[in-house]
């Protein structure tokens, strides 16, 4: 072999030469990114201390962190194939999927009112009857009804909406003690995370009706009130009833210009606000 043919020699600038360790000069060497953008090996710390450096996508690992297994190694590890599903990055994907599912399902819902109330309201209770009337009157006024999809006051509002021929929506939540989606829900979505569910209550509602309930009902009410108080939402009627609940006969539709200023009929709605006098 002539000198000009030897792999370690080249007369042209930019031509790679072969070193004894098999790496090509002018290339990134064994630490260059693979097709997935992850490092195929370790590189040397540019500080000159000889410390190992590993890159995993956009993340750079040094010193003790450089011993973390590569992504492909973890993906192909059959001994811990379910471990990744218990990590925060996986949960982020789950959370994202809940928002995508909710937004996609409810995008064409149209004018709607969210109705909050206790899951433990008995069917023979006067509040249950009020909930049914709330659902019916909202549908007659041109609104879909959104509830938490559970039993009690939520079921009552869904029942009233369904029997009136309107759209009855339930946004369920994964809990160890709830009975699941009630039978009067026509369009139901189940959530793992409260904050994703509460976003749907607010995003697709033109207003709220609050029936007697417990901590969950208060949480949903104060979610809406906080958005109004901080200037992030304009979803509540104008005046408050003396008992501390909002007068539901006020203007509720702020999101649909053609219905702006529309009023929900008074009657059972106002009666519901007087429940705790």
C-alpha cells in the first residue's frame, strides 16, 4: 500500500483520518448523536478535567449523572417495563391526553351552564327536585347542562336536562367511593385529575348554578369566583343573594354575543339559593 493510500494519511483538508481507536478525526467520534438525538457514548468534559459527559436528547449529564442508562436501554428493559408509567414524565402525557380529550369532545357543545352540587343529595329530597327543575329550565332557555356526572344533585340536573330533550354532559372523576357516571348523562368524560376536569367546567360554561353541597361543591364554586376576582373570567351573575350564594336569575351568558344579557328564568333557581337561610 502506498503512503497516499494509507487511511492515516491525507493530503486534502477536511478528509477524515482513522485513529488507532477506530474513531474518525473530523467526526464527532463515539459520542456523536444517534438517529434519536441521544449520545452513543461518553464525551470528554470540555473543562479539561477528563470527567465523563453523556447527552440524552436535550439533557446533558456529567460526573455521577453520566452513569444513568440510555433511553433505549430503559425502553427495552423487560424487567421493568411498567416502571416508566409511574414517573412524572409519563404523568405529563396522561394529563395532556385528558386536556386533548376534553377539548376535542366539548369544542362544539355550544352555550352551556355548569351545575354544581352534592353527590349525596337523596332522590326524595326537595333539593333533588330543584336540581331537576334547574336542568329542565336551562334546556328550555337554550343551554346544555354540565355536571360532575355523579349521583345526587348532579344526577338531578342531568335528569332534568335529559328529560327536556337537551344536551346532558357529565365530567366524571376517578374516586374510590363514587358510583360512576349517572344514567342521565348523554355525553360523558371521565378524568383522573381534578384540575383537568375543573378546566372543562370553566372553559365551556357560560355561567354556573350552585346547589347545596360539601367541600367539592365549594371548591368548584371558589374556582369560578377566583377567576372572576383575579380578572381571568367573567362568568358569574351580577348580584349576590343575602344568604351568600349568587342570585341565579341574573345575566349568565357572557361568552356568546347573540345571547349576551339573556336571563335564566327565576323560580326554582332562586329557591335553591335560599336553602341555607
